[in-house]
């Protein structure tokens, strides 16, 4: 349990006496030896030892089969076979339940949670970690409780819930101190420091890192000592304390030399180079980076960081050509690493690793006055996973190619031509720590505007969203945050946006969750921006450039309507007005040209059985869930069926597997847009999934929608569609009718949730 695998093998070196050679003692010995061997990277020996244990279990019909399956699962995790580990552990789980072995049950639940973390299935990880915590508490299994809590904390950290991550990491730390696990204490202290740093409490983060370093020194774990010094150095550099940062890095380098392990000095040397760059000691920084770059132990992630740092040095010296060459090298290295990932759910979060890399290159191009080129570089990193799903060949080629910084190496997107083809104005945002950017694109020009930094923008977005979702009459009150956001995000480019223009918005960061239609323009009198423009949200210029696929085999105006299901669970009561919405939407289509599935017929299986790819319009009326932890676990909640009583969720991950050619998919549920935003990808949830499946337009909700007002909105929208309006114009007209009404539906809470997303 303490990770002392060498001692385990030493204690169990001698075989048991002949009288115990074929019983449970021999099985337990083999199981513990298998774990120790696996953790010492002696995988072949671990597997062979497990085989010996399996023979004994089978021959004696031992009650330790559940223990054997648990250990086999743990070993398979160590060897990286997560799918087989999951099968082993789930089989062991059922046996542990039958035997009422609560300690083994808690251990297996924890291990299944670890597998979910490895797979980045954070919803599942939280479920199993919570289950393990409850089981461990019931029997006072403190060490298992500690690790279950730590797993919860790490899941929350990866999801951006830093406060909850901190709470769980601190609880795990308390348990580690209680059971005396010094090794675990170092890890949980570092995790707490990471959470504190993200919460901008740098002093507290420094305290956690310092404690981690102290314990690492006591147990003489050199790798943890190095990691703690590097974390402290980065912390001090962020605070502008170069001397203290340098002192920590010098100690880390000295420990790495003593340890002698290959590559242990690379991270400290890389951090030294960042310090030297910050001090404008560019020659020294370049030499240090070269030492790291030429090391045989260099990993791809460190390679692109070094290449980017080299580019930043050249940029700071106004050596533009060299800077662009190295930025492209860094992007190429990153893209090569990304192309090795074949799982869509791994690709989605992975791009966050390159967010700063692309941004550094964009900043450099902006300083050089290369407006259009900076836009193309930024856009090359946008909606990559979405585009690759629609055009698999895109997954085989990086967004930018290696080589000299020449226009021929940029994507072939022509922003002005896209604006001209769409008959509107495209505005694309990039949020940055010190300065944010807005590119405005018309049929004749591309212009760049500087905006406030991300922290200030995020603060006003949060304030305004809170007011809207709190049912505040923001227009009557002239809500300050709504006016500020318009003045700072839209007004700079207002002269390029004619009244009644079609605007295609490509947001970034917190702006993905903001409905720009609700922003308040002060002149000539205060009014919502929806009064001036018809707005559509898109993921990237490249998506807008993608050719529309032929709808030749799509029914002329066919509708697939799935809604008003039977309540699948107590917490999701039947929607009182769902039947009304189903009836009103269906009324806009001839009976022969619609397929309506309600109540028992409205099941997940019915969606695929009715070949959704043949319909021009698809509409859902039901409850919806958006997973912050695993966006592709977002789901439309439909009816259970006798054949599949546990399957009542139409998951986003299943939606992407059903190719669509629909002109419009409308998700009349709460949070259809999703709640998790990925760098470069925007909000990922049900709307993203339907775009990924091939729908040309999707309507989803940014927040919980009103069951009372939504039928009215949808009836008016489909009425406009029936008369030949585009989806964006039809949705806008329906919203305006509500915004102009005298009742409470005039508030953006009721009409502002729904947003139109454009696909290819």
C-alpha cells in the first residue's frame, strides 16, 4: 500500500511450505508479487505470476477469485490495457458484492475510477470514486478513502472546477496524514497547489509546494524533490521573483545530477531558459534551450514547448523570419503528436495543450502588422475535432505545415471570399491574458481590433449571465455589464456592420456561453443587439468554407419529431407543455411528410431505427442534460422500453455515429449547447454532436429553458420556416416577437437561451 515494491518481493521471496503450496496462502503470495512486479515495470514477470495464481484459483475453486480479478485488473492498468482491466474489475466487482467483501468492493470501485480517469471519462470517474468513498467510509478503510478522494479531486481539476478539486485534494491530504503515507502526501500537496494556483491564490499555492518539497526531502524521493522545486520556480516566475525562481531551479538541477536518471534535468533546464528569457538574457536562454532540444530523452510535449520558447526569443528580438520558422516547427510537432490520437474524446481536450502556442504565434504576427495572416493562424487551430469528423482526411494533415513562414504554407481560407459568399459580416474573437483580439471580416476588408484582457471580459460575462438567468429585466434596468460587453466587444467594429446585417460570430472562451443578441446597445436608445442584426454562431472560418454536402436524397421538407417521452426517472417529471409543442411543430408539416414519435415511441432506439439521415428537419422536445465532466455524455432523455429498460438516454457520443444531412436540428431541451468549453473547439455537447454528425444548422440552449414559453417560440419559428425563411432569420423573428411582448417573456431569460450554430 505504501508503494514499497522491492520490500514486498523481498518478504515474499521464499515460497510457502509444501502444506500451503496449493492453497489460498500461495494464491495471495502470487497476487501481491504480481502487483509489486508490475509497479517495478517487470510486466512479463507479473503476468506469469498471475497465470500461476489463476491455475491455483481454478484448481481449488478458491473464494479468492474476486481478489484475483482485482489484482489482474490492477496489473492490466499498469501495463496500459485499460479495456481488459475494466472487464476484469467489473467481474470482480460482482463477486465482491456477492461475498459482501466491503474492503475488496471499495478497492475495486477505486480502481474502476482510476481507469475512467485514464480514459478521461470524468463523469464515470466521479461516479466510481464517490461510490468507493461511501464504501470505504462505511468500514473505516482510510487508505482507500484517501485515494478515492484524491481521484475525485483530480477529475474536478481536469474539468476546471478548481474549488471542488481543492476541497477533495485537501480531504485526501488529511487522510494521507492520518495513515502516515508520506509518498501520497507529496502528491496531494502538489495537487492542492495546482488548484490554488488556478484560483489565483499564489501565496497559498506556494505554501503547498513548500510543504511538498519538505516531505519529499524527508523521504528522499528525488523525482518529487525536482518536481516541487520546478513548481515553486514557476510560481515565483509568475510573481516576478526571478531570483527565487532561479534558486529553486539551481537546486532542482543539482538534485537531477545526483539522481543520474536520464532526462530528470530537462524540465529544470527548460524552466531556467524561461527565467533567462524573462530577464532578456536571450543568448543564455538560447544555449539552455539547445541543451534541452538536443537531449535523447526529449519528449514531444517538451519539444514543442522548447520550439515555442525559441520562437518567443526571436520574436522578442524582432527577428521575424526566424520566429515564424520556429513557431511553425512547434505547431508541426504538436500536430504530429495530436495525429497519433485516434480517440475523439482524447482529441477534444488535447488541443488545450497548444492553446498558448497558437496564441504566441498570433501575438507575434499582430505585432508585425500581419492582420489576415494572424487570423488564419488562429483559425487553423479552431474546431479541429469537429472538422476532422466531417472530413476524415483533415485528421491526416496538420493545420499548418513545417517550413519557412510563407503564405503558401497557410490554410487556403480566404476570409473576404467567405464573407462575400455568406452575404454577411464575420467576427472572430481570441481572448488573451493582457489583450484580446477581434477580427471583423466584410466582403471588402479584414480589420483587427484590440480588446480588454480575458479576466476583465470574463468578469463582465459572468455578471451579465447571472443577471439574465436571474430573470432580471436587463434592458429596463440598463444592466451595466450588458452595456459594457457591447461597448467593448461589438462597438469597436460597429462601423463595419450595417443595420439588419447577417453576422456570423466565432467566439472564444467564456464568449462561447454568451448570447450576443442580448447585449445592450446604448444608442440611439438602449436596445438589444438582436434589433440590429441576424446572428449565427460558428466554430471557425474553415467550417464556413467547407462545402455543403448534397441533400439530394433528403426528403423535401420531411420532419422527424421525437418528444413528450414518458418520464424516465423521478428527477425528470413529464413536461406539462411538451405535448403542446409537439402538436404545434407538427402542424407546420403535411402528415405524409412527417414522422412523430411520442410517449413510449420516443426512445433512443427509435431515433436510429427511423434513419435520421433522410430528414431535412429534426426536432426534440424533452429533458436534456449537459455533462460538464464528459461532454459527450450529454444526452436527450427519452422513454424507457421493455427491451431496454436502462437505456433512456440518447447520448451525444451516439448521435455522432448517425450521419445527418439535415438543414436544421432543433434541440428543445435545457442546456442543448453544452456547458463544457474546450480550447479551440468551443462548447461541446448536444449541439456540437449534431453538427459533428453532419447537420448544417443546429439550435441549442445555453441554459435551462422555460417549458411555458418555448412552445410559443418554436411555433413562430416554424411558421417563418414554412414561409421560406432561413433558419437564422426565422429564429430571430420568433425571438423578436417575444422580446417585443408586454409580458415576462420579453426578458432574455425566455428567448435568449436558444442559439443557432452553423455547420458546413
